[in-house]
């Protein structure tokens, strides 16, 4: 999976690994965290960080992240304590119960992200003299 930054000049990326079926992370179980530090400052969305999850036969996870430009990399191992069948059944029923609500949350989040990206790109174009910046007056900006 390729991830990126969500702010200009962001120099670290926090990757959290969750277990669960729900749309919001607060409704799932945190398994571990990995922070990739030292990403060179760039505009938001420009850094490309490859995140890899490997599941080993012995039941642990290896999560690694690497910035493709700088080669900076980090890795964590997550040992998972297995849930009992009763707990698994409860979580599945809960996910089924909130399926419609979770779908709405996912859709709202995708729409908000699309709007934020549009606004960010528009701001870049307005401030760039090679794009819209040269066509607008200072008052219009």
C-alpha cells in the first residue's frame, strides 16, 4: 500500500495497525504503531511511503514502511493475542449491526477528503503564476 503525507513539509508519518471490521478506528482494536521519521519536507501528498504487512505462519505480523525517495525505513513486529470464539462472534455481530452506519461514515469521509483535496489543489493553482495566479487579480485571490 502506498501512503503519503497530509500536510505540507510533514516529516513523519504515523502508521497504526488495527484489527476489526468497523469504519472508525475507535471501534476497532489497535494492534501496534509505527512512526516513520525523517521524511524530507515536500508538499502534501508528494512523498510516497510504501507500507507492507506480512503475516507469518507463527501468528505475528511484520509491518514495514519505506519512503521511496529517501530510502528511510522502519519496521515493527506485532504479536497478536488470539481472541476467543465468543469475542469474535460478538465483534462480527456488532459489525453487522452497524454496517449501514459504517457505510455512511466511509462515504462522508471519502467526500470530505475529496473536497479537501480539491480546495488544496485550487489554492495551489491560484498561487501559481504559471496557472491561475497570473489570470487573477490580487483582490480576486
